[in-house]
């Protein structure tokens, strides 16, 4: 359990940055009679009648009782602003639905455990996908014709570009931390295919690895104004024996925005890791 606590402590110390843009009421936010955002209002749509995924989002936390059952009581890790129970179980492990030791790792990877100090984010490198969108920090989606951006400024300053202009993922491209992403609409579901990764990032806080053969498929569906369901399928035949799928819900942070954050600015944690 101590090993897990080290991982969780690093996550909380590195990524618990709140979104801010105080005292601003967005004119596009639907309101309840008391003036609060109506998070169950209908899904906004673009001019071409697709759901508009734009907004500031954060991943919904796994219920505290479930986290405690899976990972033990980590109340001691929670301090004001840094709460262990703000995490999704998939932040810690994208294989959280498997029994420990039964993850579909190929034999050459089974039994190997990452060290917390080897987490790329501890060296101000990108969190990668899906890890960067599972951390307890807000991210921003900007949806435009032909291109959708995911801004991870309150994680590590990364920006994903998802092209929807009909192009294909480039063949034999230079491997990247965030890969190459193309998207299309399947009725009201936004489907994103990403390949062309390098093998340096972690899939999650436990450090599950991947190879350059990684292919991630994401499916986003905004059910109403304040809720968006996302499904991630991880397919890496060089590292795992079969594809694995998990689902999370994102919650909208209305009337706010993300702040810039740079890992190297006044960074003091690395010497202690």
C-alpha cells in the first residue's frame, strides 16, 4: 500500500490546479431561476448541427467507497485543494476493472512495475493520452470546423490537435508524445483515432507502458449541457494481449476558464521524488 501512496501523492502534488476566471457569467450558459448554471439543459449544437463539445471539463471522481475498497484508505493524502478522493480510478490504472495481476500484459511485461520517479511528468514532460485527460485538473475543448483542440494547460501546457477536415493519419510519421489524431462524427458521437505515438509516456499513474504501435480510439458524447461521456479503447498488440476499453464521465466547469501552468516555473518537487 505504501507504494501506491507514493504514486497518488505525486499525482496530487503535481496536478491539482483549479480553473479560474472569477465573477464572469458566460452569456452562452443556460441558467436556472436562481441564476446558477443549468447543467441538465439540452446539449448545445454547432451551425452544422453537431453537438458542441466546447467547454472546460474535468473527469468525474470515482465514489470514495469504491476507491477505498480498491486502493485502501488514503485519507492521509488529502489536504485542502489536494484530495485523493477527487481521482478517477482510471487515473491510477486504466486496468482498474481487472484484478491485480490479471491485466492483459504480454509475458515480457508482466510483473514489471514502474518507479514513481520515472514518471515523465516528474521531469516536466507530457502526461500523454489518456493519462493527461484523466488527471484531477481541468482541460478545455475548443471545437471549430475542421479542427478540435484539447488544451491541457493546467496539466502540462500540452495541446492536442484533432483534425476533422478529412485528412488521414500520416503514414510513417515521426513518433510524438500525443500522436496524430483525426476525428469524425458518428451521428452525435465524436470518434477520434490516434496513432503515431512515441513509447515514452505512461498510460496512467501506475506507469503502465505502451509501444509505438499504440492505437487509441476515443468516443465522446455530450448528453446534456453539463455532462459528457467518453470511452477510451487502448490497442497495443506489442504490449497487451488484447484491446481494453474503459469509460469515464466528464463534468463541465461553467463560468470559468483554465489558467496557464508551466511545470518548470518555480518547480521544487523533483528533488524530493
